[in-house]
C-alpha cells in the first residue's frame, strides 16, 4: 500500500516574552501498514517532547493533522522555516 508522508513545521516567537516555540507534525507509515501522526514540540533549539498517534487509514490521519494545524494557528503559530514538505512516496 502506498502512502504519502508529510512534515509540517510551525513556530511561535515573541521576543518580548522570551518565547521561541516550535510544533512539528509528520505523517509516516508504520511497519504494520498503519499511518502514524508524530507530534513534536518544545523550545526552538531544544529536543522537545513527542507523541505518536496511530491511525488505520490515511484519511483519518490527515483529518487529525489538519485539526491540530487549525488549533495551533489559532494560538499564534505560523508556518516556520521548514514549512510543509512532502516526502517521497513509499510502497
């Protein structure tokens, strides 16, 4: 089964509040044919934290990713330096 992988990098910076945060989302295939939504967040320049969420199909994973994108943009995050990058398709 072929799935597209995507990576999205968001940033929220406010020098007056000493705020420099990132939020990264990626969709990646698992070894078992599922789609994994990987979330990473933290201070820019630091390793941060991460959370994995497994989905049975790509449509549900994309829907969850878009919902998180809307939430983060509502909180002031903007597409960062790395932006949205499609990754080569895998079969």
